[in-house]
């Protein structure tokens, strides 16, 4: 498994334990995937700047609550057409 920054690892660990998210190894970065919608977020080894962890926290909340990740941000729809409740 690839290196994940400590702040980001602390944010995702509780959700991995409950099964809300799945941790996968990608070609360049590790990924966390929402199993309900199959959308994901890449996990960088280090935050890009002082706001990196905070920006990731917002994206993580969207992935957990609505299933919206990288695919939704690029295409405007979820991979399996799941709706946010």
C-alpha cells in the first residue's frame, strides 16, 4: 500500500473500519472508494499546501454523504446514477 499522509489517514480510518469506504491501491496514488456509487477520491502521499487536508476533508464528506467523488466532478453524474439523499 502506498504512503498516506497522517492527517488524511486519521480522517479516513473510522470510515474504513465501518465499511463506508474501501481503500484501494491505484497506479500512482491510493484511492478511497464509495462501494454504493463506485466513485472514488485519490489519496496523495502529501498535501499540496496548507489547505490540502481541509480541502480533502470537504471532498471526503461529499464522497461519504452523496457518493460524489472524482468521476462526478469531471462528468457531472455518478457512475451508477445514484442520487444523493
